[in-house]
């Protein structure tokens, strides 16, 4: 497979690796981007890449909670200008209201009536009225004894660029108080799952392969190689424990008190975290790169 300059550029931006290292990684993996990332990590030339670092889109996340039920709804727009539009914000608010009271998932939400029309038609009308494409993209529903919400980069009350929901068991007053802190923590750290038990097994297996290859390669080039038993029984398990701690909510150092993990902080507060949802605008949408000079030239030429 031909390795293009665009592929090298994407891999460099994703991993921070040098141009020649990125090109070699793509050559070694026959252009497979994910495999190239792993190859660079095995060589110690890149850190783990999160896809969210490479994507962007505009819009808002609407968040609402009532009586142990919370929803986070993402509606995308083409520009941030529209996201600041009062009409668009009212649309987000109305659809989030519907989601909170009647919907169980995104398809049900699209079919549910709002002001006498299905939400999908209301959105179509808004596109015609506002003059910009919009997408009702995601809905997360979270239920629990107590559900606490937090909005980061709020555009107005109940909506912003990141919406977080946290479900907790325990005394409601305590859960409300520390739940807000946990929600802010989640907004900042973006954990992949609640605990090791809920991590994607395929992701764990992939990480194990990377850490195994990396540890064996480092050991082979060391001036004083360790016995393989030490690598297999100590080094690799230690690195996997670190990976789990960094990427699960329960294992992360609590941002309010880094001496405690989130799990320990919850126990000290007398509550239990039973679930969470974090929705960031544009997460998982590849951003189209615009050549501004070419766009200007195209406009001036009347094309």
C-alpha cells in the first residue's frame, strides 16, 4: 500500500512522533493507522492516542436530571456561531426535556412528539429556519438512587460543550455534595469505564500486547537484561495495573484530593458510584480540514 503524505501527517498529529518514525511505522504496518500507533508505542516513540484528540464538531450537549433519572443529549451544528444562537439553544432545551420525560434511546427520542411533531421533523424545520445543518446525534440515559449532573464550558444553563452524569448510592445529601465533584473529575479526566470489570476486553488485550512487546524489546536492548520471569510476572502486570488505574474512574487519582483514588474518596464519603456518562460535543466525528486560501480563491472565482 502506498504511504501518502496525508497519512504520515495524520499519524504525526495523533502520536507526536517524528516524520521519519511515522513513515516507517506506516510502512511496517502496511498503512494500518491503528497498528502504526501500536508500533510507535512499542518502540517508545508515542503515547497512547485517544481518538477524541483528533476530532471535532460544533453544537451543544443538553443535560437534565430529575428523581434519579438523568439524560445527556448531543445536537451538532456546523458552526459554533449557531451553537450560540438562542433559537438553537431553545431547540436543545426542548429536545432534552422530551428525552428526560419520555425517551429511552435516540431512536425513540427522534420519534417522540414535540409540539405536535416528531422530534426528527422539529429538527428538520429548525434546519430550514436557522439555515445550517444539524444532527441529533446521541442520547445517554442514566438512572440511579441519586443522579448528579455537571456541564463544562456552559453556553447557558443546562447545556455546554461537555455534559456529565453520575449515578450514586447512599445518603442523598452526601451523594449530591460529592457527586458534583465526581462529575467535574469525569469532565476533566474522561475515564474509559467505571472499573476494570467494565473495560472493553479487546482494548485490554491490545494494551497487553503492546506492553508485552515493549517490555521484551526494552529488556533485549538493556545492558543488564532481567530474567524473563521478572518481565512476565512483575514488569508487564505493573504496567497493565497502571493502565487500568489511569483509564478507569475508580482507579484514577481524585482531582480534588490526588492522595485518594475516586473509589477511596467515594468510600470515605459513604457513597458508591454505580455509573456515569460523559458526552463531549463532536467526540468521534472526524473534522474536515479546510484549506482557507483555496476556499477564498474558490469564492472569488465564483466556483
